[in-house]
C-alpha cells in the first residue's frame, strides 16, 4: 500500500491545479492495489476528506468482524516500506523482487502479517464474503512469501 503517499499527494495535486494522473491499473492485481485504488478514488472526489476516516470506513465495511486484524495487516505492509525507505522504481539496476523483497519484508514483518491474517481468518469464520476478502490478502501474503524465499540452486 501507498496510503500515506496517496493521502499526501492528491491534495497537493489539487492545490497545484493538476486535473488528472495515471497510476497502476490491473484487474488481475486488485488484491495488491485495491486499497490504493479505493483511497485514491475517494480523495480524487474530495481531497479534503480525512484519509484515516476513509480507511476506517473501508476496513469496517469491507472486513466487518475482521476489520481490526486486516487493518493491522495493511498498516504493517506500508510500515515495512516506510521503515526500509528505499527506492524500488522500475528500471533501476538491481531492483528486482528477489533483491528487494527480503530487505523490506523481513522475517519479523512476515510473522506480523501472518499473525494478522490468521486472526482475520478466525474472525471471518463461516461468513463467506468476509472470508473471500481475507483470502485476497492471503494471496498477497503468499506472493510475498515467494518473493522473500531464498533462491534455489
């Protein structure tokens, strides 16, 4: 997630007279970017909204009883990027998933993410809608696991 960047940049764009921008878009990657899309869409309609209130509303409505652990999951993803504070722009020499992911998603970060997901899965219980939404985050976690795994022989 790039929530802190989105919350900062969209009001800035408005203040500078920017009328539009382009960002990552892929129907196949909603499990990765859906939360970014949601916050950006809300702030594009009204850049003066309180981003934290928008996020609280999102997690409550999207995850219901599993809102708290799912918020921790996404907050932890973003905090890991902010703690690393590096550049992962496309085209930079040495910037591949294999080289960057282990620097950002340390064993402690992965353990925190796993714990949040397990709690969310338990809270979702038999609620098929909430469970399906939590499973999208589980898919993201599995992709991160693959990215941080040591390279084979």
